[in-house]
């Protein structure tokens, strides 16, 4: 994996600011120690009597600051649809109310959500059992709350057709939130989002294995989502991202509704993704909270449940914020599921004051290495 240590980001971070998610070309390798560059130029004058050769030397020394700790959070399904959750607009504070009490997302290094809807006013409804349309006006509050990347590879992104899907990407980018998992073609849908944080490059990839039909999948000339069922394609995307990033985060819509443990095919996919270079996997779709696992030292969160969602029942209101802490040495030193509850429709809150993974006992499923 390659290091990218932008001086501008570190200056901003020192002042308490983050750097916007930015899709970049593969970064050039950065030096890890102090280096000196010496440039020598020689000017010679041609004449009957040659004067001494003039030589000028410029020496530049650059000190690269050390990398810092990363704290990455992932949450499950987010529906910013005022028709589905009227409280999002009827409650004082509006969309800000959805995120209030979740300051950990603001102060972390990176927050990834699953956006369970096209966030657009364009397109026409596609006949299916449930159709969600999120409000673009909600994005500023989501960004202010700390949301950095939104997965759009899921079974609702095409609820209002390709026009809404493509407009969703535009709306997210305009709000400063990275979009992953969908695009105008397969190349865009499988493309990682490269984000610079604390002297590291983090790649985020989105996949969706809950597919209403093949027409929802992106192809060479068709907009759509990246398949979460195509292990070969996902492995190739993860391996490519691993070549240009220090850490690879996968956010994936998979499993079956109401499941509280992973199925065998998803366990096989998760292992293949880790073996290809994935460092963190955030899973969602089941509308129920599932366990987490460790595989080859990498955390896998099988089902993060609902998050900004209606409070439909006690089991569906049980949720969590997945936290992964990476040391300045680049080691994953902690991962857990911080308990939370949807206390009222559209309003998740932490069950206890935030102290990271301290004292948190997450439900864990053991996998064979």
C-alpha cells in the first residue's frame, strides 16, 4: 500500500478542520523521512578568454510529519425521506434533529453511511413494493453532522429511475459527500473514493447484493450499481484500490431482511474481500442488528441495522455505530459496535456517553482463518 501525506490537510487538521472527500488519481509515493534535494545549474560563456564557470546550488529540505491515528465509523440504513419519516421536517430543527446527539461522527476521521434512497427530485417512480425518495435539502445537515461517504449500491437507488440515480451523485458531490457504489457505467460504480485523512489515504468502495433485477446493475453503457453478488468483480475492485490506498473500507448491502447472523455465501464473499485487501467491511440491509467478526485481523460488521429510520418495533430500533480505530503505526487496534437506539422515528442516539470502544462488549461471531 502507498502513503499519501498532504501537508495542506495536516495544517487544516491542526486547526480542527477536516478535508473534503476527494476522488484523486493514484497518489505518488510520499517520503517517510526527511529528504534533501540538490539542484545544480552551470552557465558557461563562450569568448576568446573564458571566465571561470559559474555554479549555483539550491538545497531544499522537507520534513514529513508522522501519520496520525484514524477513527472510522460506519452506520446502517439512512432514509432522509420526509414522506417516510414525517418527523424529519415536522420536528423543530428539521433535518438537524436526525443527527443531534451523534457528535462522535463529527469528531472522527471518516463516517460512512448507507443511503437507502435516491436523493433527488428528478425521475419517475419505478413500480415496486417500497419506493423512497430522499430530500436534497437534507444533505447540508448530514454533511455538518460528519457524514463523509454515502453508499448508493442498494435496492432503492433506482426507485425513481436512472435520472434520479445520476442526479443523486451530483447532489452528494455538491454537498461535499462522496458517492460510492453507483454510476453512469460499471467503471464509475466500482471506482473507489479516495480520501486523505491524518496522513493516510483511505479508499471506500460500495457494493449492493440485494438486486431487484439485472437492469439495476451498471454495465459498460448502462447506469446502475456495483454488484455485491459478483465476487470476482468485487475482489478486482478491492485489489485495485489496495494498490493506491493505505486502507480499504467496503460498505456492502447484503443478506436477507430480519436476519441476525450472516449467511454462508456472504461469509465467503467477506473472506475473499479481506484476502484481496479490504481492511474494514460495513454490512447493512437486514433491518436488524447483527454481530461482528474478525478475519485475518480485519473487522467485519455483518449487519448494522437501521439508523435514520422509523421506529417500527423494538428489534428494528436496536442499532449501533461501528467504530474502527487505527493507530499511527497503521495497525487496527480496536473495533466494536457502540450501542444506539432509534428513540423516535428518524432520531438515533447512543445508549451511553461516548467513550469509544471502552467497556463495549460487541456480539461477535468467530470465523475460521
